[in-house]
C-alpha cells in the first residue's frame, strides 16, 4: 500500500488560514498559458481536478487574484493557534470544534468554524503533493481493481468491466474484461490471474468493492463469506484500504488507466472471447516487456524474483451454492434469470445445480449431466447434443410419415405384376 506523507501546515494568526499563495498563482498562470495555446476547458478541468466554471473564471480574470478575506472570521482571531493544533486531533470535525469553542466563550457561527477548518482538512489530505512510495517485497502483495469502459463488441457498444490484477514487486498485470462486476466475476478474475502467474501472493489489496466487502468499520472488516472462503482456499490475506484513499493501491490504479489507454484505444472486437484473447496477448507481448516508469525495468525481467505460492495440482475453487430444479418439458433449467439445457431424457426429474466461479454444473444425483458458462440475464443456452433425435439436421426438412388410413390404399391391395406381352396383345386386340 502506498500512503501519503502527512504534513503540518503552520498558519499565521490572520483572520483566515491561507495556503502558500505562490503555488496557487503558479497553477493559475500555467492554466492561462495552456488556454492561450488553444487547449480545452473541459480537459484542463479534468486534469487539475477543478470545476470548469473555475477555469473559465481564471480565464475571465486573466491573472491570479488571491481570495479576499471574509469579515466574519475576525471573531476567530484569538482561537487560531488552538484551532490549528486541535483540528487534527478531532479529524477536522468542524461540529466538534465549534462545540468546544462555545465552551471557551466563542459566540460566532459554526459556518465560520467550518470555513476555517476546510483548508486545514484539504492540506492534511493532499499534503504538498509528494507521497512516500511503499515498495513491497517479491511475492508479498498484489493489487486488484475494476474499471469501466464502453467497447465495441460486434455491432454493439457495450459497457465492459475491466478487472486488473497487478503484482506489487514486478508490476506484471493480468487484465480481464467481464460484462459485470458481481462476486462471480471477481472470483473469476482472481482465479484466472493465479493461473496466468502460476502462483498466489501473500496479500491482495482491493478497493471497498461491494462483492467482497460487506462492511468496513474502524474495528474490523466484514468480508463476504464466499470471498473469505476463497481467500482461505488459495491461502492469501485480503486487505481493503480506507475509503477515499486511492493512492493506497496506486499500482493497480495506474494499471487500469494503462489498460484503457493503451490496450483498448480504438479497438473493436468480434466477441467477448476475442476481447479477452487480445488482452492476454497485449499483457504478455506489450505490457510485460515495456520499461516501467517507476522500476525502470521490464516487469517480465523482475518477475523471476517474485516468490509466489505455487498452485500445484490444486483444482479450481468451487463455490458451494447448491440448488435444485425440476427439469421442464423443454429441458431448459432456469438459473439466475437465464435458462440452460440438459439432456432431454432428464425431463421431469429433479437435478442439482452447483454454482462454480464462472460456470454452472448441473447434476443428476452425483452424475454431472451438463456444464454451461455463466451468462447474463434473459439468455437461453442450448446444447444441440442435449436434443439428439429431436432437432432437425440443418438445411433439411423432416419427411412426413406415410398415410396409414387411406381407403384407396388398403394394406392388402398389392399391384399385380404382369408380363409386358400381355399388354401388347391387348393393344392389338383393341386396334383390330
């Protein structure tokens, strides 16, 4: 995890705390210069993390102007030193500070206290812009995250969830595109990454993703039972960073952007399988062989030093969620909003559905009779072999059965076979 370095901001005993004015002035001048070169307001606002209206206001003024003091903050002048020291202790909670000020005789508005605390809080969160990079030992950590991007698949522009798994030491990454970001997709991404790297790290850092984290409190994290069981099965320790701290998993945050901008820019795919085949090819031929901006080495060159726990002969994880269904006449079993086929001879029987990480296995007793990859909702998945003898061969029409009860064609009315000479004599007799 990568933590920012906390900084202490010393404020002068003025009517309002102010940050270093030159930093703000330099930013404004830089933005104005870029606007003069024709760059767009929208792009600059996104890059600097400010509202577009702010960029337009700077352009309207034409230069940096420090914000005027607020008159109402004069009443805080005698409390500035105490507020500056006390604010970090109460986590910059303006309501708590106002309550304690009232106990010291303060008679001003809580809004004034809130305005005073706001820049202190921002300075504590952002620091000076510098961070202490936290490097991990080989095999110690991996980071995972989801990013979203709309992609052209066949003739449709669809939203794709990009699962990215990045090893902390070597910076090798494994990307996977999925139609959703539910728990099944999350587990599938982990498992395919383990197979790709042929091993498991000691710790996996993730965002507070709903599929995995049910609650993130100060005392403990409540994990989804399936994810906790998955982690125990593969022998890694999950760790979720604090909310609003994206720099804690900065390695994978950068990896998601890299996948979006390098692997997928201007691409179009024939299917989801085509998309993921390209992502695997891109990861091994391009991402693994680039010179990484932080390590200044190729991820593939650093990878042999990774000390991952080998998978060995461990089978894929089975999520033990068992359900039962009675097979309807069309041999299509309903599972999670879609229907999947089983052999027609099981119509009317009760089957068991085992939910795997990325598939459903349908069993009659202990015998597996069908296995289907998990699909989205409202899909119908049919295997032709399950309907052997019922489906017509492609391009042919089935011949109708011959009529059995035609009164002009009794079963005993066989046509008598005669010699052709008989017919010739009959013709001569009629002609004579």
